[in-house]
C-alpha cells in the first residue's frame, strides 16, 4: 500500500478568494487482459473480470459514506458503454444476475454509495487510457521487446500509432484545468445565492477514511482557518493515464507528496481500483497555478480479501462474458429497431 502522510487541511488563511476541492482518482477494476498483461489501450476492451467486479464493489463499500458532488469517467467501453447499456438492457427486459453484474467500476462504486446513487456520471474522452497503437492487444513483454530494439525503455518508448507520454500528460492537464474552471464557476454561482461559507460536510465525509495506514497522520488535522471544500470530485480512469496525471501534479504543479514515498512509487502504475486523493487549492480570478497536496497514493486497503479463485473464477468469468455478449446483442438489436421507428 502506497499512502501519503498528509492531512487534508492545506495552505494558508481563509482568504476571500480561496477555493478548495477534493479530487479522488480511482483506476477501473481488473479485466482478464489486465491479469494476462495484455495491452488494451484505446482499441482493445472487454468487461471486468470476476475479480474486477469484486474490486469495484469493495471500492464502493469503502467510499459508501463519502459525498461526491461530481463524477467523471473515461468514455472507453470498459468505463462507459457498460454503464449505458445497463439501462438499455433493462428497458428491453433483460435481467442481470444481481450479485455478479457490477458491470462497471463507477457503477460498482455508486451502487454502494449511500449518498450519491442518483448522481450523473459525465464521460470524458480526455480520461481515456494511453493509446498504444500497434502494440494494443499484444503482451506487455512484446512492447518491452519493441522498446529494446529501438534503444529505449518503457514507458518512454512510443510504439507506432501510439501516444507519447507528453500527449497523455497534456490530456490530463487539459482535463484538470477544465475541472478547476468548472468548480470555480459553480462556486461563484453558489455564492450569488448564499453568503455562507462552504460547510465542512464534504471534508468530514472524506476525513472518516483518509488518510489511513502507518505512513499517514493518525488524526485528521483540520485547520479552522481553512475554507471548507466547495466540491468533492470522483474520477475513474486507467493505469497509464493516472501515472501521467501524477507526473503532471508532481513536475508541473509541484504537488506536495510525503517524503516517505520514493520517486519509483510515485511513477508506478496503480493497482486496479487503487485510489489517489488530492486537495486542490486555487485563487478566485488568480493567474497563479493551483496548488495541490496529496492525501494518499494508490490506496488499496479496501482490496483485502478480494482475490482470484483460480479455475472456478475463470470458468465463471467465461459464463459472465457469454452472458454479457448476449445482453449486448439484444440491447443493440432493440436500439437499432428503435432508431428505424424514429426515422419512419
């Protein structure tokens, strides 16, 4: 478990223009290809494995009392289409095995959340996994061999048709700046209708579970001079993308990480449903870059007891994939038929 020994309370006095929000970034649950170390990127995709379903549910239980004001997800199939087809299949009379079909990490988290079940998930292409071009669908070992042949190493090496690390990082930067602007605008609109300072309820719900572990503060060190959080944002994305986002926070925003974490830990890929939490501070109308402080990196304590169960799990996953394939086909046929009726 890689966690940061930081408290949530950040930076200076409660200046009138200060805005603070929490950002919780979670990697999607495990897929079969993750387990087999096959590169998925943007072109190869499949549903969560049996273990992935359990990981998503475990993440949801862990976060069940956290209040999120915004939820964003990658728009790739494993992070979007499954969630959208849930409603489409249900409307066509298809019934899911209730205990097995968590179907999607965001759904798995929100399904368990006591406070955010009806929140709208916004899908954003800027949260997609890194594109690996010709290496997609191939084993990670082949990518490493391609890099070696080119005289480079992973992850710096870019296969033909793939994205460079800088390109992925720029997507992360673009999304983060959009997010800051969105939070700023919404906070301004709220102030027009209320003169009260932001409450501490968002912060309190996070304080109940973060930070955790031997390297973290044993007590939530809130400073009463700090303004309350104006938002708490959940983002579900992918391993390589999250690594690039962390690099942006570390190198560009000079994010404050605990000294106990090594550079290799900060640049490693998060485990499936691993959680990284940050507090973001920025000034209203200011030109200064936001300041960020890390609360935890790749938290995975919620995964205790969640594991693969060998051949039985594999067989069950095959059954789920067959079930999923039939479900998708039925939903797609209904969707096509509805479209034809609309055109007529």
